[in-house]
C-alpha cells in the first residue's frame, strides 16, 4: 500500500515509528497466541471418544456404588467418580467452545494478524527512510 509519508515531519516520523513499533509487537504477540491456540485446539474425534470412555466409567462407578458398603474402597470410587465427571464436563464444555467454526475463525484471525505484521515490517523502514531524508 502507498502511504503519504511526504507530509510527515521528523517529529511526526518519530511518533509514527514509535506507534508502529508497538503495533508490530502487538501483532507479533497476537500471531504467537493464535498459533498456540490453534496448535492446542482439541481434536473432535478424540474428544468424543474420551467423553464416551469417561461416561462409561461414570455409569459403571455409579452402578457399583449403589451396592458398595461404606469404607475406604467406596470413598476411593467416589473420588474417581468425581474426577471422571469433572473431566467429562470439561471436555463437553470444550467441545462447545471448539467447533469447526471456531477453528476457521481462529485461522482467519491468524491470517489477519500475519498480514498486519507483514505490513508493519514493510512500513516502518519506509517511515525511517523518509525521516532520514529530511533536513536536520
């Protein structure tokens, strides 16, 4: 893109370079964060399989608890039931937040951040060159 740098004074150029440097850093951080979120984005098939496995263990534990007497084995099974229920609920919540549409939107945000960063990398030297060409 073409920018109207010829209207900038040295002081204006310094301000623009500072502001663009901050935006470049923000764009780089945004790219890094979005890339990490995409790398750790859950696999829907694996998540569904794990939910099914946990649901089966929860159902088995509930059936077993109905016939167990009080004591340490019962408390251990109740703890396991609580842990498996929390894990299953976490995965179910994650599946609502990480659908195919969410992945596409993250990819789009990453593309925008990448384009912004590239534009800033091109613009900052242009402003610096213009600044350096101005009389003292």
